[in-house]
């Protein structure tokens, strides 16, 4: 199974010089995409590399500060209408909504099991990208199994984003995953998961991670076997008796080195332990196949119970909304006002998490990340929603404990090149932004929105247009975004359970 549409990787390893990435990015740019820079960075070719800390604004028109604002001193007192829009952003301190797909969503024993699984690398098959050379930031060397866990990319002490991989843009696990790893704080509010909504339940998502060659490069059969070997008691205490997955007479034992696929993006028949493998899994009787799948589904529900507990929490901004005038600086207050007025950010970044959880095309031209990758062909929600709607593990399947109608009825033209609006809470310390990970600072992101996105060079049609914001408005918005830091999860949730 491929998690992504057509992907393009320029040849060469991540260690090759920048020169390659420039050549590579330019060569791949479709006609009409902007490849010259308007800011005088001194280079002729400028379309591509954004190094962490560097200025990502190499494309796009109209980054000039607009002269639209009046001469009045900027206000730090919201009008009644602005105040109403701001109050709609108040953090929701209450529990996350019920998850009808998961009968164990609020079961503490299931959550503890899920937490243990989240930290356990022993489910993963071999690393298969040569960039895994044992150097800092990699998880081991090519061919080694048992190196990848959820925490390898969702680093708990850093807000569950990836601060580990080389370049800190996209993640290197078994292979390079070509979208940036999102945070998991407050993920219990989402029903469609992933940047494009490829998954609609936590248990479905687990299959996407386990059987993704670039992530765990493993399989459901190997996962079930490792579950039996390492977590049987905890599993059975929650879900009842587990079949004898570790009995080789009933379930062919997979060696860790052959738990997944032998090459990146290999066809199913070149993989082991999953549907279509024409091998150990396909050879199982349907009842045994269902037992294997069911065990992984249950593990996914346990993980879901754990993830629901991960919250950003109320921030200084919320204290201000609650009446504490001293909670924010004047600059932060001004930013909050811009957010709901001239910035019109709350059109999409709406509600308590500052996301409408919908998919939007904001006109983002992918740039080269991690030195050699540029993904010019990511259709986002249109591909991902079409895939989840026909996924045999989706919310309408027998593996879900309920269906609240979360799947869209159809994919529309607006889904082309559209990505899920991310929450803006607890993001200030992230090393990279957007699904591509090519903006390194909030300043870069806000300037991107000020110029109304960039013209052409990505699938679909952008919804954005340029904004009348001066440089101080930009600084104020950045300050405001930084005031959305909550306390994060309690420390016991940031380590394996004891
Ligand atoms: C190789 C890095 C990597 C690993 C390992 C990984 N993830 Fe992720 N995770 C990602 C990326 C990248 C996405 C976004 C995928 C997409 O949009 O296509 C994601 C998305 C998610 C989401 C959806 C978040 C949202 O807001 O929509 C959840 C939940 C999640 N991962 C949980 C897990 C769990 C549980 C594990 C372990 C079983 C795991 N991840 C392992 C990189 C990783
Ligand atoms: C049309 C809907 C829309 C509007 C309006 C909008 N955003 Fe966004 N925003 C998005 C989407 C969608 C993404 C993710 C895009 C992607 O990764 O391809 C995003 C990403 C971001 C990010 C990066 C978050 C991260 O974790 O990567 C920040 C910061 C942000 N927006 C701030 C703002 C601000 C500030 C404004 C107002 C000036 C604004 N947005 C207006 C939809 C919108």
C-alpha cells in the first residue's frame, strides 16, 4: 500500500552537496512555476532549498509590506465584534469528544497499553533507505530491524513533532516520509486524520504506519506476533484472549528482517505478512487473517485511547480572554486582533484549536527539503479522501465500533491540492511548518499568508488572496501565535508507562 500519490526523489544521498538539490529542484519544476527569486539573495537559482533558519521566501510575488493600513496607532482593544470572534477561539478545557469508532477510547488500561506500544520499536521491520547510515539523527543503519517507533517521529518532549531527523523538516524512519510529521496534541478532536484525511480512525491509522515502507516497514502479521511475544498479558487484560500468533504451526513466523518490504514503494507481492503478499499472510485461512487484522485493530484502539489524553492546554491568550489584562503584551493583543480582522485567519483557523478541521488549498509551492526531496505532485485531500472512502478498514467496516458519518460523501474539485488546516496551539517551538516542512519560522509562514500564497506550481486552485498587513502586523501575528503555548501533557504521558 502506498501512502502517497506520485512521489519524486532526486537521486543521491542526503549527504550530497546543495548543488545537487538545486539542479534537482529546478529540473522538476513544472512550466509556470516561479523559479526566480525577487529578493536579492545573490543566487541565480533560488527556487529550492530552504535550510533550517534560512529565509524560505524565495518564491512568490508581492511580499512588499502593503500601504493599506491607516496612520492610526494600532489598537490593543478589540471592538465588540472582534471580541466575539476572539472568544470563539477560547481553548476547550473539557474532555475530548467521544470516539464512537473505539469502544476502548476512555479505558485507562487500554490507554496504558497504547502508551507502551507508542514507545516500542520492536514492531518495526528493516530500515531500507541508505541514508540510514548510523549518523546522528538516523535511527540505525540500512537493514536493521526494531529501530522505528511512533516516538521516533512524534517526539513526546517536543510536542510530538519530529525534532530528531536530519534537517528537521521531513522524517527519516525506514525511509523518508515526504510530508512533515504533524503534532499529536489535541488529536482527539479530529475525525479525519493526516494532512489529506487518508485515515478516519485511530485503528486504521495504525495499519498506515505499520505497513508503510517509509515508516515502520513492517506488516500486520509481524505486528501481531510481536504483540503476542511482548504485550500479551496487558493486551488480554483489555481485549480478552489472544490467538497464538507466536505458534509457528498456526502462523508462519516472520524474521524481523523480512517483516516488511524489500524495497521502497515495492508492490504488495514483494512484501511479507500483509494482504497481497502472495506469501505468509495470503496463505492463512480467512479466519486466521481476520484474527491477525483484529489484533492490530485492537492495538490501534489502545493507542487511540492514549493519544486522546495528549492536550496542549489553555495558554496566556486564553487567560487574556478570561479577563487577565496582563496575560498578553500589547504586541500579542494586537496580533490577536489582526488574526480576526485584517488577517482573517479565523476563516480557517477557527474554534478552540484554531482549526476548522477542513481541507484548504493555500497555494503552497513545495520546496526542496532534507536536501534532496521536492514533492511537486501531492494532491492532498483529493487523493487521500478517495483512498479512505474505499479503505477496507475505514469507519464503515466491521472493525469500527460505530460510524458517525465522518467520511465525506464525495471528493470535489476543492479537495485538489487541499490540506487539513493545522491547529495553531503549541506550535511555536516547532522546527518546521506546513505539510512540506519547508518553512522554518512562523515569520516565514505569516509572510506567506500576507502575500496570499504563491502563484502556480502546485495542484489545484488557491483560496488565498494578498492581505493588507504591514511589517508590525506580521510581527504582532507571530507574537500572538507564540502566546498560544499551553502547559502540554502531564510528564507521565511523555514516557513509557511504568
Ligand atoms: C516516520 C515518521 C512517523 C512515524 C514513525 C509515525 N508517524 Fe504518525 N505521522 C507521520 C506523518 C508524516 C504524518 C502525516 C501523514 C500524512 O498526512 O500523510 C503522521 C500522522 C499521524 C497522525 C494524524 C495526526 C493528525 O492530526 O491528523 C496520527 C494520529 C499519528 N501519525 C500517530 C502515529 C502513531 C500512533 C505512530 C506509531 C504507530 C506513528 N504515528 C508513527 C509521521 C510518523
Ligand atoms: C483558507 C484557509 C486558511 C486561511 C485563511 C489561513 N490559513 Fe493558515 N493554514 C491553512 C492550511 C490549510 C495550512 C496547512 C497548509 C499546508 O501545509 O499545505 C495552514 C498552515 C498555517 C500555519 C503552519 C502551521 C503548522 O503547524 O505547520 C500557520 C502558522 C498558519 N497557517 C497561520 C495562519 C495565519 C496567521 C493566517 C492569517 C494571516 C492564516 N493561517 C490563514 C489554512 C488557512
